[in-house]
């Protein structure tokens, strides 16, 4: 029997409205923050209610320690990035009703997958877990699996694919699939630092994805660090009767695309690029709400900047225009194709 679509709880609507009210704020001025980048408000106590139909999606945190090329940044230094991510974590924790899950779409590390990057990431994200929110993440091209597993191992899901951080999370109304699209560099390469490898699913993960989509009867949102185009699975995503959409990171930009299998076919899905949580270009995260017949994803945009060739004194007017335009954008992922 079909269930009735459940209305958004009032508290969550207010949270959405509150987020929207900040849309006109220039950059990160809306945040209460101490000089050292830590949030002025303490971490949220664990007593807040969790909404089983609400998740947050974050990507491209790029937190960690100084890296060599940091000198190209002027005012946007590594402590700035870490501070932004801390503030956004605090913002999520300030919601009256918390999301049950935070899904991370890779590029946790600042640049090269350093051990210290993941130590810092664990410290910054731990308040979410302490508030009762479950964290599930996958890797991006700037990650390295070994140090990531050492420090964030509890947040990588139960991977059915050896050597990968793939996972399926069963939420009340849909399944969330995180693919691991990281291709680590050849260890023998002259420059084998993280970020030099690229993307791939690999044969075993592709086979697992094929069988998963063939067998599942649930609406499924598929996510990876890289786009479905980059991974060569865009037509597979569209043709699968259970896949309602695709989320990716990597581009640090709020990108709204529609995938279709061929020009003459009507079957299509949305593919959404997520902002970076702290590094550059679109800065923010997304809130994902599940209904009986669809998912709704709302973009929370807190800043836009591009650090190259800027100085502390420069803040381009177009950056604030982008924040105003993109904050609060809402995208629907209907389950219609499942009918
Ligand atoms: Fe990235």
C-alpha cells in the first residue's frame, strides 16, 4: 500500500528558512567564530532529536596541514579552510532537528593525503558523531586510503569491495550508495602524491554495482567523488530503474545536470555537483530530505571565492552575487521512473 507523503516537520522548515535568511549575507560574515577559527557556540549536546529522513551531504573538505604550494594562497590559508569546515560543522549541529546522517563525498585531505590531514579531519568531524549523527564517507582523488582508513575507519561503511570504500546505507525511504572512484597513483611514479592518480571504479567495484542495481527494489541515490561521466556510468545510471539521481564532488561547484541515455529517450535523472566544504569556489553543503515519492536536496551556500591571484583586500562582487543566487537552490529527485 502506498504511504502518504509526509510533510516536512515544522522545525525543519524553520531551519530551512533560517538558512535561507542568510542568503544575502556576504560570504562567511554570518558565522559566529573565535579568532582561532573555532566556533563561538559549543558543540551541540547529544540530546537533540535526529530526523531519520534528513541527511547532510558534504564534499571536498580539504582540511589538514599546510602544503608546499600553500604560498599561492594569500588570505585563504590552510587554517582558513579548517576554520570554515569547523564553522559549517557547528552550523549543522545548531539545527533544531539534526540530520541522521552526514555523507562525505571525498577529498577529505588538504591535498596529498597526509596522515595529519586525517587526524585533523577526525577532530573536526567528531562532534557530529558525538551528537548521534552517523558519518559515512568515501575517498576522492586527493585522498590516500591507508591513512584515511587509519583515522576515519569507522566512517567508511562496510565495504563489499576489497580495497575500496564503497558502501550502501539503507535509509527509511531509499538507499544511499557511495562509490569509491579514487585511482591511487602508481607507487613507482616519479610524482606519486595523492591527487596525481585520477579516477576509476575498477572491475570488482563495477561488477558489484551492476549486481546491486540489478537486485535492488528500493529507490537508490548513487554518489561518488567524480562525475558519472568521468566514470563512464552515466547511461547505466539513467537506465537503472532504481537510480533516482547521482551526486558527486570534485569540481567544488554547485552543478546541476540532467543525464539521459540518448536524445530520443525520455528516461533521465538529475546529476548534482556538490560544493566544497572549505577550499574554494562554492563553499557549503547540501541538505537531503526524503519523502515517499522523491528526494529533495537544498543547497546551503556560505561563500564563494577563488583564491588564485587575489589579495586580502580583494573580494569580487560576483562572488557575493553567486552566493545569493545559489544559496537555497532546491532540486527534486523523483522516484517516478521506478513506477
Ligand atoms: Fe577537491
